[in-house]
C-alpha cells in the first residue's frame, strides 16, 4: 500500500513539473501576431498611455494565463475579452513569448508619458 501511494505521489509530482514547464511560444511569430496589441501596448510592449499595462519583460506564464483568462471569461475586461476571444492556444503562447522576450518590466516616471 505504501509503495503504491509513493508511486502515485511520484507520478503526481512529475505531472505538476511537466505542467509548469516553459511554454513553446515563438517570439518571431508573436511579433507578427501582435499588430492588434501594439495600438495600446506599444510595438515592443511599452504602452503608449498609463491606462494600458506594459507587457515587455513580463513573465511568459503570467501573460499566457492572463490571455487565457480573458479569452475564457475568467478575467473581466470587455476590450481584452473581445481581442482574446479569437486567439488560439498557439497564438497566446507566441504573443506571450514575444512580449516576455522584450526589454522592459519597469515603472515609468511621470515624465516618460
């Protein structure tokens, strides 16, 4: 019985690590797919206005989760839900890989707007 529980625990832990593995998004494809995003979030993920978040340098898994949540209705924003609704899982992974690969993730000062 203990051996069986140990095997089950080992398999469970392995599956958790597999699910936490890096996403296989392609930054080059993400750049091509980002044309809708750039009007608010900027070409390289540095937003054009303080009302839109910077995406550059964000953690890839955070970006994937945010887009999936917008697409699936678990995160509420009418604009983002509309944009994300048409995205496939591959599109989301590519976009996340692109924006995560950009330099950024800083807090701009007031004079940078």
